[in-house]
C-alpha cells in the first residue's frame, strides 16, 4: 500500500498526489513513469513521474480525471492508500552537461512531466527555454515551478487569456525565427500537439524528442498494447521509451491506437455516474453493467 501524503487541486479536474514510495523515489529519473492500481479490481494506469524527493522518499504524480480509473483515483484523499505502484519504468531522459539551448515544451498536463526534465537539464548547465501551453489561463499548471528551472519561459493560451495567443508552436516558431541555436526540443502533451511540434522543427532539422503515453497494460513489453512504429521499427513505449525521435514516430497510427477503447471507456464512465446516482458502493449490484 502506498499512502497519499498530499492532495492538491491544480485546476478543474487536474489533481496532484504526492505518494509515499521510498524505493521508487530512490531510483527515479526524469522521463520515467509508474503504473498504479487503485484497488484489486482497478486497471493499470500509467502516469509520468512529475517530481521525486529522494530524502523524503516520495514521488509526485499529476493526472486529469477524464476516465473511469482516474475518477476513482481522484476520489481518494490524503491519508488514503493506493494498492499497487510499480516503477520507475521506462528509459530516463538523455541529459548531458552543456548540450546547449534546450527547448522544453509542455502542453496541458504535459507541463508536469516536462518539469523534472527541464530541472535536470538546468542542473547540468544547459540553457533551458520552456514553453507552456493551455487552453486558457485557468487551467495552466506548474508555472512557478517551470520558471524556477528555466532561463526563459513562454506561455501560450488558445484563447489569449494569458501570455501569447496561439499554440506552443506559435512560441516555438518565434524562438526559431529570432535565430536561437536550439540543440534539442523536448515536447510532452497531447499527441496532436507533439505531432505539430515535430512538423514545426522538421524543416530546420532540429533534434526533437516526444514522450509517448499510448495504451499501456503491463509496463514490461509483454502485452504489446503500447507498440508504436518509429521509423522502420516497431517499438514498445513502456520499455523502449517513452521518449522517441519525433521525426520518426508514426503519429497517425498512434492516434488510431489511442481511439481503440474509446467506447469501452465511455461505458465505464457512464457506469460510475449511474452507480453514484443510485448511491451504490463499488461491488454492489446495480441495474447497469457489472463491475
């Protein structure tokens, strides 16, 4: 069991949990993730490690209550415990001293997992230029944290309510146009955003890395649920990634894979809502689907 040490609402439907996980915190590196199960009947949910404190023995995860499992997770409070937590999984971000100017891009809650990467880059003496994107000011997260580890920060909002009106690629193009010599771009966020970043940097041959979070189940490469095409090869995001060369990723195939269980997820959410309306606890009989 892994105790929830802290619960914080960052924006509507976006929560931060600090979890007691001493062994994971000891080994965690930027770019890695964990897989959790809320209880015995819960599905395995992959979440990138947003932060870790080796001395305290804790890790931080940030998630959006969008599906059945994340809604169940969000219903927990400080002092409650999560049944299973495995990690750190995946390969760590490639970070070296004095690489040059690194552009770290986070879209939506993707800002959270890009934060430890930006911090790691800065600690190694690199220039860190961060771009944070959100639909509007109210759902922007981790701005204070990102500014603390960045030499320069650009904020974009779709509606122009804060920072630059536009998308993360709007700010990225400004950086390119002013002549900044970019050593690498690292982008984490919605797949459509990462695809747009890849296309923006492709004409300039700027090395670009994206972190993929497609469907994962076991986290060990055994099930094949997270397979993605990278160049001429088939990779497994859980063990070969989650970071890959953005210019080689088959984003079309990845987006199709993410839609595979859309109907099942919709049914699961509707089931939870129906049970809540009936006042039933998990495991009790109800007139909709079985648990």
